[in-house]
C-alpha cells in the first residue's frame, strides 16, 4: 500500500465514522424530542383537574356550551405550544 492509498483509506474511514456519528446524533435528538413531547402531554393531562358529572353539569348550566360561543371569544394559542 503506497502513501496515497493509505491517506485515502484513512480519510474514507474518518468520513464514514463522522457520518455514522452525525446520524447517531440526529437519531438521538429525534428520540429525545419524541420522549419530551410524550412527557409534556402526560404532564398536561396530569394537571387537568378531575370534574365529576355533577360539576360538569353545573358548569354547562352556568356557562353554556362552547359550541354557542362567538368566534371572537376564542384565542388561538397553537403557536404558543408548538415548540
């Protein structure tokens, strides 16, 4: 093996290892994002207070159904929780 072939072999191995490392890093990032999304949802659901059927009926009697609310009474917060 001459010096040029040796250099090329080392360079190819370096880039292969670098690409494998980058791929692994991206896979790890995506996995962490997925777990964090799941945990955030679990926390959100945990923080929603329990409401009995009786309490829900009282709320609906007092405030009515959201279906009857005006569109202007709502605020779209989708962008707030996307990240």
